[in-house]
């Protein structure tokens, strides 16, 4: 066995295409671990739609306690066509994010060389920024309810909770990231402060306050609607974006298509002081399940992010380079399902091979 550290990784393949993309991702991680001499000890968990349909259980609290002893979690996708929307998302994905206090959702937006983008006249030099999405509060906190449900007078509420502590730790992380990236040294706070005058004000005041500790970083603001337009028209203006949970969810799907699609977009649910979870940002795509056609690059990139956060930076860079090679040299022809020119598992094997050779 290699020298180096041993990392205990919880693996949750989940639903739909989850198991296929996770297998491809693990193949690449295995290759990185033997080349860079660390060890990954994986523990598999079968949480997901099938288990829920069989047992009625989403994710027990005991699993959360087990997860707390891991070094990281590697997740495929959650979502099952036979389960009502919300149950698995809240019961598994959001439960892990919230219970492990993974307060950062880190979503790099990077166009790899050779990859198609719908943005005319834009290339990899224009599309390279990171969205820091607050991940444990906002409209996702699950506070609200119905009044007079199923009547003509029905009312539904859904509270948008923004705490100074929650906003500040997220904003601090984003400033730190802008400093470490050392690119444009700009942080853009994306909000809707012209209408959401309370929460927007809290976010802007917090950004201004924290900016005092980061005088080398330029602080910018953009309303979320306008930001959507700039992300299409002038993505090169962005370096690091910080935003709330809901806006971050929405703008990162838009961002994903500008980098070629959901097939390449990875995300990290990070608790800088605890256990983090890494996943592709796409869903379980049930119609492609078991067909070996889905692109595993997003999951592989999520694996690289995981190694980066664990401190295996050389291995993470190497996986990034291997992805870049597979895409820029057109070994993988497209990120779209069924159009890669090879299967999911072959794409995993190819990138794993590049990781051992580059
Ligand atoms: C994401 C997803 C989730 C979210 C859903 C599945 C709960 O869309 O990770 O972006 O809204 O956060
Ligand atoms: Mn989303």
C-alpha cells in the first residue's frame, strides 16, 4: 500500500444515473490515489429513492452521526420518478447540507478548452468565475406552512431566513476565495436589494463590513436579474460571486449552460470546519439511467474538488488537467447524453488513464 494519508469517503450513488457516474468518478479517484500515494477508504450507502420506496426511510439521524466521522462524502444524484418531489430532496440532500452545516455551496463556472458554449464569441478566457452560494438558510430553511389548505382562501408561506452569522461566514469565505484566486480580485454580491430591502440590506452591509478585512478585494453589487444578463453578455466581468441559497441555485443552472451544460458543472457543499460533500450539480436523469450514456465529467470534476478540499492539491490539479485533455483533444466529443462518442464507463476509464500518465 502507498504511503500518504488515508481518507474515509462516504459514497452515496443515489438514484437514476447516480451509480454510473459515481463508478466513473471512483475509477478516476482510484487512479489519482495510486499515482499521488494517498488512500481512499470508501463506505457505500444506499440512500435514495429505491430505498425510500422499499422502507419508507430517507436518511436516519444515525447516518448523519456516522457521516460526521468521515473525511468527505461523494454523492451521485438524488431524485426518483415514483417519489413525490421534495421528499428525497429535503429528506436526503438538504438534510445532509443542513445537518452537517455545509454552509458553502461552491460552484466553479469554467469553460474548458474545446467545449461548446451557447455564448457567441466567448471562450475559456471569458468564462472562468466561481459562485459561492449560501447553502444552509434563505428560502431553503423549510419554515412556513399552509393556512386554509385546499380551500379558496388558501395561504402558503415560505420564509426567507437570513442571519447575520450565516451571511457573514459565507461572505468571508467568498472574500478569502477572491484573494486566493488572485485573478480580478473582485467579489460581486448578487442580490435583489432594490425590492428585498431587508435581506438585501443585510447582505450588502455585511459585504461592506467584511470588505474592511479584505481591502485588496474590490466589492461590487449586482441585482440578480441584471446578473443573469451579464452572465450571458459579459461573463468575463465576474471573478467570485456571492449570493443567497435561492438565487445561487437559479443562477448556477444558467452558469452551467454557459460552460457547456450540466454534464460538466460540479459543486461542493462545504463546511470548512467539518465534513463536506461533493456532487455534480445535475440531477438523477432517470430517462438515461442504466444506459451508460450520461457524461461523467461533472462527477469527476466534483471528485477533483473533493481532493482539493482534503488537501491533495496535486492530485486535484492532475484530474483537472486530465479532464481538460479529454475535452480539448475531443476524445469526449460532447457533454450531451449519448453524444460523447463513448460510454459513461469508457469516459471514466479514459480520464483515469490520463490521470496516471499526464
Ligand atoms: C441543486 C439542486 C437542489 C437545490 C435540489 C435538488 C434540492 O437543484 O443542488 O442545485 O435546489 O439545491
Ligand atoms: Mn439547482
